[in-house]
């Protein structure tokens, strides 16, 4: 093809290319605010002519979108990190609203604890005062109500997080399925012989991938035929070409309070390997709420244990051993759904001072039992049972537990919610000492200490112990010689005998009956001296004016009752941890937001629509269009002149 015909054809190719470019620019400007849209450009190539001659026009080889896989993957990762940080910050703010961060723990429950022990001290000053006792009962109710409120709010937070987790996992599954479906269409339209990559579908697919990254931290891998494969941060496949795999939010192997995430194709629990996005932020938030639940529950459990124990060692206004002032729910033990054996694991907290308020997984192995702290990952070897000891707890194995069977122990997860005042009768407060020692006559320089509770296992060898059957009766200590003594019942029957040392004195113990702890005794120390035969001491139960036991109960405020801390310090530590976590979450949210803005700026500089550039290109292609049209018009004029000349010649 030569001459004018070629000139028209060449002009026509330029006109067509310019028209397609103008259409592309128009599409770019129309989608300037479309999420996920990648700016497009026309790719042209010269149509070669005869060897040694000029080209014969241009052709549009493709409409190419400005896309950089690395920049896009960085943006998705930054989106995931930012969303996780924002979710964690929101949860930290919710926790901070429950605890008195500003006062460092002195407000809220801290103030209620202080008031409770202050009311107890008032009873110690006037143990017979019913109004003071009633005030103490009122403060006990306030303390229980405060712990209930905190426990219920934390439980409500956990329920809310679980609901958000279920919603997020549903979104993950929906987005994965949509991406897989678009992959199928994209691969079909990218096959050899097709018109070229379907840019609009790829933009839509990549926008969905970014939304998926907002829900969960993912790794993106470019697949064949313009497809996109998606994996979790832990390597679980979510999208592979045109197929997808679902995740399942479930109560997990043990059916505890926090939801776990299972990988549906294998049934494997992959919660620990997930991070980023809403799901990652929720997992971190769940851990914080569970830790707070356990800690505040530990305060409730330690309070109830210490107060009830001390109550059981004193006498109330009716002369009876004190009944429990508080009731509280015990540890929760959850058997794994995969257990083969029919055995059970009963758990009780026996020493709150040594207790660590965390959750544990106890597993039967080939060599015995082992416990894993779910918060720290620390593993403890427990032995073969049937009785096991773990951080201040006693675990009792019953039935058959097979190798591989496991249990989750939540010692204090519900303690704050379940704490109640068990006895509202002010006369039931056991303020009085179990016994008061009064000297008789002719005792010389021998004195008797106050009667104090002790564990029988801590008594010196040879200590005289009065059986529990005589507890509450008036007793008499009578020296039968300068080195020996008897303990007599009200009927003068000998109920115990002991030896006395002029240099060291002697110790006498009276066994407590139930409800006092097993092995608990009331001890009396006789000082060194020179008693004579017939010398006596009278032991009588503490009366309304006695305050020794309430004084000991008041002293619990300064004793290390929970994890080697006082209750106030344990609560203040929890508040400090919540405050620190809140600050860290705030810093992380600000930092990840800044990173996301930077990455988005880079990505937009590559793929975003720049209206100034589009306006300049619009003018350029408009001129190219007009120039090509002018070429065609010129060729047409020349052709018409040629026709006219030919007609004139004939």
C-alpha cells in the first residue's frame, strides 16, 4: 500500500490510537476517587513499513495499569498493622475506663479495699459495737459489688470481642471467596489469544485483597495468569488461584471464654500464628482482657480465702467459731473435646500467696503431667498424681486420663463476678480470740502470751495439744511440778499434758474444729520462769470485748496474700499494667498510622490518578488526534485534487 492510500491509513492509525488514549484519560479522571483504581495508560508501538522505508502508522499494544506488586504488598501489610493497632488501642481505652488509671489504683476498688479494712479497724477498736460491725458488713457488700462490677464489665468486653471476632472471620471468608472468584475470571481473560489483562477485574480483586489485609495479616504472592494467592502470616493458604479456604471462629478445644480460630481444611487451631488486621488486634485484646479478668479475680479469691480463714479462727458475738464472710466461685476446669479418657481434674487454690493468676493447660504425657502457662508459655512438670501441686493450687486426678488428654484450668476467670457476702449478720463477725489466758495465783515470774492461730505442722516437738473436742470449753493449766503441767477440762479431767523448761518455757496448742482449716491450732506460749506445783492459768473463750482476731484480720491488709503482694499492691499493679498497655497501644496506633500514610503516599505516586498529569496528557493526545485528523484531511484533499485533475485530462 503506497501513496495517498497509505497516508490515509497511517493517519487513521494515529487517529485511533489518540482516540483510545483520550478514552483512557477520560476513564482515569472518572475514577480519580474510586478505591483501588490503578491509573491506566496507552502503550503504543510503531507499525513497521517496507525495509528501508518509513513506518506505516502506530498501534495500541495494550492498556496498562500502573501497578507495583512490592508497593502494593507493603501497603496491605501497613494496613494490617495499622488496623491491628487501632483495634488494640480501642480495647485499651475500654479497659482504662474500667480501672482508675489516673489514681494509680488508689481509686475504684483500691479505695473500696481501703474503706473495708478501715471499717474492720473500727470494729477492732470497739468489738462489741453493733453499728461498727454493721458498717463493716456494708463495706464488705460495697467491695463485693465493686469486684462484681469490674468482673462483669470485663466479661462483657470479652463477649464483645468474641462477637467482633466472629464478624471479622466471616468477612475474611467472604473476601477470600470473592478474590478466588475474580482470580478465575482474570485467569480466563488472561489466557493466550485473549485481548489482554482485565484491568478492571484486577483492580477490584486487589482492592478486595487490601480489605482482606485490613481484617487479617496476610502474605500476597503473584500467581500465574495474573492471579493472586493469599496466605495468612503463619502460612495457611486462604486463596490459591480460583479456590479458597475458610477459617472458623469457635470456642476452641476447651470451650473457654475466648474464641479460637480453626483452619477449616485441617481443623487445626491457628490462633497463635495469626497477626495483623482486625483479627490480630482482637486476639491481642482478648489476651489483655483475660489477664485482667484473672488478676482482678485473683484479688477476689485471695480476699475471700484470707478473710474466711481468719474468720474461722475467731469467735463471734455468740461465742461460735466465725462462719465464712464471703463466698466465691472456684477454679474452672475445661476438658479438651479430643480427650479419650473419662478422667477429671479437680482444682482448688490452697495458697494464694504462691498463686499466679494465669490460665494453664495441663496435659498427660508419657512421663506424667505437665502444665503450660497460656500467658507466658512456661512449662512445669507436675509428676504422676493423683495429687499434683501447681503455683499454689492442688490438682486431684480422678478416673482414667490417657496420654495426650489435656485440660484448661481457669483458676480465677469468674471469681470477681461470683464474689458475694455470705453472712450479713453483724454479730457473726469473729472479732474475739479463740482463748484468753488469765493467770491464777502463785505463778512467780511465768507469763502467758496471747493465743494465736498456727499450723500444727509448725509446732515444736513435744508440744501439748488439746483435742478439738474440748475447743470452746473453759480450760485450766495446772503445774503438777516445776517442770510438768496438765490441761484440765471444766470437770478437772486431764485432756493434755506437757513439759516445762525453766530456760525455754513451753508451748500449748488447742486444736480447732471445723470450719477452721484442717491442722489449725490455737497456740499459747508460757514464758521461761520458776513455777511452783499447783500454779495455774485459766483459758477462757474470748468474749464480746475481745478483739485479737479482728486485729489479726485487719493486719491482712499489709500481708502478702496474692502472688507475694498485698491485695492493694496487686490491684495497683494491675492498674499500672492496664495503664502501661494503654500508653503502648496509643504509641503503636500513632506509629502504624504514620507508616501507613507514608506507604500509601508511595503507592499512590505509582498507581494513583494525578489530575494535573491527566490534563497535560489530555492536551497532548487531543493535539495528536487533531494532527492525525489533519493528515487524513490533507490526504483526502490531495486525493480529491487528483480526481479533479484526472477528470479534466479526460
